[in-house]
C-alpha cells in the first residue's frame, strides 16, 4: 500500500520507504501510520513529497474509519500543496463517508476545476449525487467519467447502482454486466447484478450471482445477507437462516477484530433483524446510536438499508417495528 501511495503520488522517496519497510515487515497489515509519521518527519523531504506522505497517512486513517484523523491529514497535505488533487479527492471521499455531502461535492468540483479530464473526480461526485438522491446529476457525472474512460469499471458499477435506485433495471443490468465483463472477479459488480436480478424477479439468476460472489470472497458478510434475503423472498427459510448465520458470524468477527463503528454495528443489526432476532438487533442499533457522529450515517445509509429490506420483504411486520424504533430514537436523541 505504501509503495502504491508513492507511485500514485509520483514521490520516489515514499515508494523507496515502502520497499524498505516491506523488506523488514513480516505482516502486510502492520500499522502503517507509525511508518508514515516517521516519514513525514524526514527533514530531507520536499514540501510536495511531505504532502504525499501526509496524504497517504490520511488514506490509512480513512480505511480504518478514523475520519477526523483522515480529515486532519488531508487538510495538512493541502496546506503544504494547495492544489493537490489526490488530497482533495481523499478529503472528498472522507466527507462523503461522514455524510457531509456538500463538503464532498465542493472538493470533487475543485478537482474538476483544476483538471476537467479527471474521470475519477466526475465518478466520485456522481456517487455523492446518488447518495443525495440527485439521480439525474449522478447519471450525468458518471456518464462523463465513463466517456473519459470507457473501461472505468468503478464508474460503470455506480452508474448501474444509480439506475437500480431509479428502478431502471434493464439499464442497471446492462452496466453491471459490462462491469463483470471487464473484471469477472469483481464481487461488487457481481453482487450488484444479483440485486438487480432480484429486483426484476429473476431469483435463480440472483442466487447464482450471489453464490458466485461468495465463492470469490467468502469473508464478505453483506453478500451472504443478500443471498439470505433472496432465499426469504422464495420462502426457503432453511437456506436463508444458514446464510444469515454466516453473515452474523462474519460481521461479529469483524466487529471483534476491528472495533465498533456505526457501519459495522448497523450492518450486524440488520442481519439479526432479517434473522428475526429483534431484541438483539435493537441492542446493536442502540450501541450504534451511542457512537459519535452516528446520526448522519444511520439517518442516511442505515435507514436506506432498512427500507430496502422492507421493500424486499413487505409482509414482515418486525421490520416495521424496527423502523418505528429507529424513528423514535431520532426524536428522543
């Protein structure tokens, strides 16, 4: 990862440090923050290259859901190099993860102003518009990104996801199939296509896609959850419960290994709810609400996930109860 940060930032010193550190490090998952902090203190680094090291540390913090620390590093990188597109983009992604969508839009727009041919800036701004439910704006940006880079699978996947949100399933299917053709092992594309097949009532094809994606990435808990929801729609409760137990096991392991975040707790609460374990689900939601800055994520992404579950299982009254529980928390917190 550190080597890649150096290559992406055109900073040979960062790349060389990555090579040296990999040579002496036994575990690729070691804490890179300490290494990058040491690098930023190297008096021999120029301002631009110090900015690259600080920006790389921001990426590490962001990947660990330490968003405030990530923002501080991206801010510092931009102080050192005000038009640093990678730091603007990284900060924009962090703002988006924090549900600070207007701030995210500002950063992605700034990158586009600096260079209107940066496909990833249009793609990330497009995804931000999608999360804001500004679907036409999202389609315009994602299509622009694809025009700039016709094989940009990430943008194609997210345009497919935008079509899916709009109920334009044939267009979603075309994009997601194209993304699978570009990378037959991309579980995001395969899983997204499975969701589209399910929305179209093509359950056997949905099951095939979810199963294939799980074969490619057995540790991905959300795939097992979506597989379970498909089985529930078909009335196959035994296979649904087996898939949910796997999803819960994987989600619990991630929570124990990496610590509590709003996203992890919310996902696990959703899995327990789908399994009919309402009290456990509500307990996890309560833990999520207790975390700092929880409201934005729960009001946005988590509630969307709940509504998607209700849409998939309209006759399940326990989901209605959970939605009421959530809305009560919003009015009392």
